[in-house]
C-alpha cells in the first residue's frame, strides 16, 4: 500500500512540472537562437533545479521507511512514480530518452556518459533542454565530469622519460583520454577496453585527429570477464596506471575481487590501480533508481577497500569526490 503522503507529494510534483512545461512552451517562440534559449535557461535553472531536488528528496524520505528490505513495496512505489512522472521527465530529450530506452540493453552506456560530460541543455524546446540539463547536473552525473581532474592529477604525478603505459577498463567515451591528448603532448601507450563496439568506434573517431608518433592506442573490445580470462593471450605490458571509472558500479563482489587480483600482476612496481564506485549514501536515489531505473551496486569505503583484501597491494586507501560526495575512489598501489 502506497501512503497518502507519498501520493500527495508525487501529484504535487506532477502539477509543478505541468505548470512549468506550459509556461516554457509559451515562451519558446520568444527565443530564436539556441544561445538565447541557453542564456534564458541559465537565469531560471538554479531555482527550478532546487525545487526539483526538494521534491525528489521529500519523496525518497517518505518512501524509504516503507521500501527498505521490502522488495514488493519497493516495486509498487517505483511503478507508481514511473507511471506518474516518467513521461514528463524521461521520455524527452536525447539524454533522458537514452537513459529510459537503454538502446544497448544496459544502464549508463557510452553515449549517456558522453552527454553527462557535455553538461549542456539538450533537446528541441525549452522544457526538454531544462530537464535534460537537470539530469546531467545531479551529483551522480557530475561525479563523471569530476573524474577527469583526478585522472590528470594522477598523470601529473607520474613523471618518466619512458612512455607511460595506461589501461582503461570499461572506457566508455574515454573523455579523459581525449582531453589529455588535446591539451598535452605526452609519450604514452594507451590501452582502451570496452565491451561495446559502438563505444570503441566512437572513441576511435574522436581520437584519430590527436594521434602522433609518441602515442600508441590499442583497443580491447571485450567484456571484463573475457579480458581477465585472456590476459596471458593478450600479451599486455606492465602498466603505470590502470583505472576503471564506473565499471565497478555494476560488478558484484566476486567479479570485482577477481579483477582487482588479476590486475595486480599487470602493474609496474609502484603502479597504481584507480577505481571509482558509487557511494552507498548518494543523494537523489529516487531519481537514479525509480526514474532512471539504474541498478547500481553501491559501496561504502570499508566495502570498497575490502575488495582488495589478499590481493598483495602495498598501499591502499579510499577518498571521496570532494565536490559531490557521490563517488568513492579506491587507490591501490603495487
């Protein structure tokens, strides 16, 4: 049974979105260019996003006591929420539609992450643009963007006359690599792994223009289990940095431990394996779970660092994405 308090706040939010859409639809014709629309949306977005955050936070606070450890109640609350709000929030605009439709059959594919990085007003009208930008502004989305600065920080601390060896597991759109090669001239051997052929082709098309004689890129098109099983056959080098930004959100403990153990032997002395995982107390779960329908494996600091027990790493610690608190980083060093 869904509580009256929950149905009330959901319907109130539904009314709020309806009124907002009617208002923005009337104003569409006033702004001829995309830039004019963006400037207008910049002026109104902060308050609206704060309102949306407030509604979603209240909804989660009300629902949580009833759905905790109760799968039947969880599904009822989720379905009610989706039936009422989905068409207004997730069947519109390129980012939200892709999250909802899951054309590749799974959550958080390379193009969704690419849209997160764009962090822009995407859509055919003001309402679509506003709502899609909201999705890329929530902590879970912003955490993707922040990974680039952590990646650069690690690379800046790795000075070497020899080419750096770097491996990305579940590379997705590989935005951090694209930006690295755009902005810096480095010597590096880069290996990019992803199970999705579309992701590999997307990255190839982006990177080709930045290649030079000091850069080599090898693409490993396979899922993570195939990669681990075929490590010897692949004849990979030892790496200075192995990193996985987002993959562990979908790996159960058994597979996560297997990957962590397997990568140890492919690190140079003092080499680093850097892993991110969605933090278990991440805000806006009603958006992530009910509306996005993402099935993530949340972990706390102790759970994440515990995955490396017995793997042989000499140094290990965790730290938060300081800006969002939505991601935990696990630093493992050989």
